[in-house]
C-alpha cells in the first residue's frame, strides 16, 4: 500500500485534475453501479454530504435508533444538515419494511417533511450484522413508494458482501446514495466515498467543499484505496472466520458474556462481569496485548481486521484468559 501511495500520479483534486482520485471515483461508481462517486476524507463526511444533497433543513429522516449517523457522527444530521429524525422499529438493525409507510408524515403543515430512509449495512451497533439483499430491497421499495430517498451507510458494505456473496452493486441499486469506507476493514489510513446519480453527486461535491473536505494531492490516499480494493476485499472472509473463533473463546471465558449476533461479520461484542471491573478498566488491563473498545459501561467491542492474523488471535485468547 505504501508503494502504491508513493508511486501514484498526482494532481490537484480541488482543481479537478487529480488522476488517482478520479480513477478511484470511477472505480467506486462502477463497483456500486452508480453514475458518479466522490472521494471524501471520512465516512462521517460521506454520510453528511449524502444527507445534505438530498434534504432541506427541517426535513425528517427515518432510521433505526442505533444508526451510526444518529449516534457517532456528532449529530451532524441535526447540527449541520438541520434534519430531524424519526425512529423506525428494527430487529438487529434491520427495519421492518411494513412499518415504513406508517412513519411517513402527511403533508399537513404541522409535520416535518419526510424525506429519506437511512439504512446501515453492516450494522455496527447491532454487532456488525448484515442485511440480506431482499431485506434491504423491501425497505427501499417501501421508501421509494412513499416518495422518499434512500441512503445506505455502507461503511462496512464490503463485509456484508463478503458474508452474503452479494456484489456491492446488488445492495447499492436499492439506494439512491451509498457511502463506503476504505479505512476500517480495508486498512487504509483514511478515505471514504459517496456514490449516487450525477446530479446528487454534483451537490455532494459542493457540500464536500463547504465542509472543508476537498483535498489537493489526495491521490496519495486514493492510491491506498485502489490498492485496498485490489488486495484487501477478498480476504475479509478471514476476518469473519476469526471473529467467529473469538466469539467462541469469549463464550467459554469465565466472567465474559458474549452478546449474541445473528449474522456476525468481523465484530464481537461482549459484556464484562462487573466483579472484574468496568469495560474501560478491562480494556486497559489487556491494552498492551490487544486493543479493544469499551462500547459502554460493561460492554466491549472487538473488531477483527487485516492486522490480526491467527497468531495474534492466539495472543488475544491468552490475554483474555489472563
Ligand atoms: C465508522 C463508521 C462511519 C464513519 O466513518 P469515519 O470514517 O469514522 O467518519 C459511518 N458509518 C458506520 C456504520 C461506521 O461504522
């Protein structure tokens, strides 16, 4: 990846002549079956530019309450885009398609304007679990029938594809806009993309500039993403297999309670018996051997990725036992 970054042809993406960024944007649009894509620094900005491009302040977004956009993006949907949020019932992050119509507001002037349905695949907070393509299709169809747009937060769409065998485009065709990350599981230092129709992506490009996300010789980052698409996508199934192994280790570890995940990909959530201390204290105690995230007072999140091989997993097991 470093070699690819060091040898990438560079230009200036603010001036629109960055050859490596352009190549990446074309590649991503193609992969997702969309007219255009825009390279952005982060998944947060990918989601925010997608929302800004398809809504007006005061509009309402239908989403399940655990969505990353609602919980872990500094409420930019509200603070920057001026959007309200209407919670949709969901199981393991997957919404019930039949519930969508009932959540859409009438045009009565008392109400916000329903504008967009947000879905997340894989769903982070529910345990990194994936939707099947027909499930996503059903929710998107319900949204489109009601005249709403659909945004797919696909920060980990690659993992959903690895788990289901569906192509990125098969999921993406149900959404008007899609965000994908090259960081996270694909192992890039930074970089995400948002994709959609040409008109929406023209707007997204303007919002990227407004938010300060237009970069100059960003081909160094796009080269990393191109390398990751070539070399780090097919191996994601290894992460999933190791996550399954880790889940089994945790299930048999005294004092740790595995959070069940019906369709696990590369994440393992578990709870720490308070007698062993808080989740934060627990993570600190093993931090010299394995770094995990305290996702709540008792909850720990472990994520498998390309820097964790089988040997590393053995060391994780030893650290957990100790
Ligand atoms: C990480 C993540 C994001 C945000 O990505 P950043 O690059 O950290 O801004 C968005 N959505 C989901 C589901 C994520 O897991």
